[in-house]
C-alpha cells in the first residue's frame, strides 16, 4: 500500500528453564501478580478480563485485543484501529529440551510513513527496552535470579520515559488526611495533587519523606505530615498513601499582612512546585522498586 511501511521487530532469548515454567509466567500476564511486565518503570499491561481471547486492553497509549491464546505457549494481541497501525504483537514460548526453552516477542505493524518515523525515533527504544526487561523478569521468576547483567536502558528510552511520565492530577484534600485536617481549624489555603501507584511501589508514607525538605510533624498509618512555622504563616504538607495512589496535600494558616502578601505571590508558583516535587519523587521511587520478576517469583507447575 502506498504511503505505508511495515515494521517487524523481533526479540528472543534462550532461558535455562522448562518451557512449562516459563509458559506459566506468560499465563499470568495482566494479573495482579504479573511477573513479566516491568512495572512500575514502564506502563503495566491492563486487560478488561483475565488473559484470554477477546480480552481488551493495552499498556500506556498502546491498545490491543487478545486474538489467539494457547495457555503456556503463546498469546497474540491485535492492534486497535486507533493505534499505531494494523498488525499485532505476540509472545511465544518454545521448548528446546526438558530444561531449556526459547521465549520470543514479535511485533509486526503496517503503519503510515509518519507513524513509522515516529516509532523509529521515539517508541522503538522504549519498546526494545521493555521487551528485554520482560525477558529479564522471566529469567528472574523462573530461575530465582538473573544469570547475567540486566538489560541496559538507553538514554533515548529514558528521555522518552521522562517526557511521558504520568503527571499529577488536582484533587480535593482527601477526607482521610486526618493529620492535615487536624493541623489548622480554618486553613487559609489548601490544595492536593495525586498520582497513581504501580505494583511494587512502596505504600509506606515514610518512603516519600524526601518529597519536601520540611520538618516531620507526625505520622499516622498511611499519612506522613511535614511542615514549618514562621512569623507570617504556618505550612503543613501531608503525604497520604493508599492502595493505588499517593496524594500530596498542603494547608496554610496566615498570621498577618506579610503572610497574605507572601501567599498572594507564592500561590502562583506553588502548584507547579508541588506537582514537580511529587512527580520527581514518584519517578525516583519507581526506578528504585524491585523488578516484577523478582517480586513475583514462584515455582510454576
């Protein structure tokens, strides 16, 4: 077809483990204990039902549907019409003996010339890195450890990762931020910003202590409160962690005219600074999290 290009991208690796063991890991794709997808650094695979023909979903901005599935051996995903183009990607496990197998991933898509160029420039480095980390996780989960250095993350992949990292959404101050609500009877200013948590990211609010460089004012369950007092205003920040998100909420109490003047200026830049601090901490903690294959390793039978 004129004006289109067909991309074929193939990765494969020999794993020193039975095909049944590695195939059982593939069967857990998109499950809560998915041992393969390298979350939380890269987008997790999310499907609208357990892995099987007809399941819809994707990872990040890439959408697809399961069109073929042989448990323990192979799964094929066909691209959605509004995606990169027409095609599929598939993951296969091939036995090579009683304790050896090959895991492979094939991406084949026909796309416009413009999308082809964009894929080669921006998406392919991320795609290649994700697939190699999926293979790393398969080895970790099947063998208990990785028998070689982990896949390298190229600078271009990390740059795209940084540019596309999820951004905080403004939300009301959560009702269960009890420490923050109890800090001031009538705060003069409040706001809150939230980010989703991926599997493997810590739920202990103290892990987020470095979000803001303020004095710790208390901790209660899933909430950590920081803050400072000054002659013109008092400031409190709450880091609240629940099962699927982290929220950075702030409250300010003013004392005098100088405080009101300060807040009038600071509230113009405060949202940007709060979002930036939360986003940077979120990405740093994601990169420090244990790989999926290490977190969810177990013997598959």
